């Protein structure tokens, strides 16, 4: 019984750790000065679900609003709302790169710093596990194992992406080193040629002056 309890504790701990590593989720607070804009960006792979919930904190019985614009790495607008105090954007990424969510305080919010809460979720963090459990009739350890498997798959995909980026950086570094080597060789050849020409010119000069 103790072994079974220890195994369950280890499984739960591993699942929580992998969930934290793989789930791209994070809530941030933004303080937006009057008529200013603040942005949040995140690098996301293609074919990944993204969900963002945002809400403005009310103060002193005021009703501040913001304009929201979310753009893709190529500048395409995937979400745009004006004069809202709360809302949600959800989309599936079409290309990999930095996705930018910008929030700007409306002009009528004079001398008011707008405080906004953004809950940005990416990938497996967007899954409704309660619905999955009901649909697949999962509970307890089975549900945790499904979460663990999904987390492992997400981590594996992230590792493959990192490997691809590392390979690209290595290729770029090798090309740069090769170009630097060729530049050094060419510079050395030029210096040798210039030295030889200078020596030849001096010899010709001294012969004309009958110094040698």
C-alpha cells in the first residue's frame, strides 16, 4: 500500500513538473498610461492553439476601456477590438514566430493609468481537461497519465524545435567562420602583394638614383 501511494505521489509530481514545463501559460498585469500602448509577445510554433483572456481593473467607479490588437509574425491581424473592458481572443497559429498582443488606453481615460490582467495560454494549457475527462470517461490516475503523455509530447516537440534552431545557428556560425577565414586569407594575400610592390618600387627608385 505504501509503495502504491509512493508511486502515485511520484506520478503526480512528475505530471505537475512536466505540465509546468510544457504548458505555455502565464497571467500578467499591465499598467497602461493614458493614450499609451503596451505589448506582450511570445514565440509560438505553427498549428498551436492560443487563448487569451483580458480584463480591465475598475477603480473609483470609473469604466476605463482599451483597444486590443493581436498580430501574427507577418503582421496579419488575428484579433482587434476597440473600447472594450474585457474580452477573449482565440486562434490557431498559421506560422511560427513572435505573436504580439498590444493594448492601448483609449483617449477618454484622461489621467488614468489603466490596469489590465492578461491570461495568455498556449498549447496544452488551452485544453479543457474536465471536458476531455467526461468525453473519454477518464478519472484519477488515467486522467493524470493522459495529461502526462500530452505534456511529454509537447516537450518532445519543443526539443525538436530547439534542435532545429540550434542546427540553424550552427550552420550560420560555420558560414560566418568560413567567411571570416576567407577574409583573413584575402587580407593576408593583399598585404603580401602590397609589400612586394613596395619593395619592387624601392628597388627601381634606388637604381634610378644609382644608389645600388
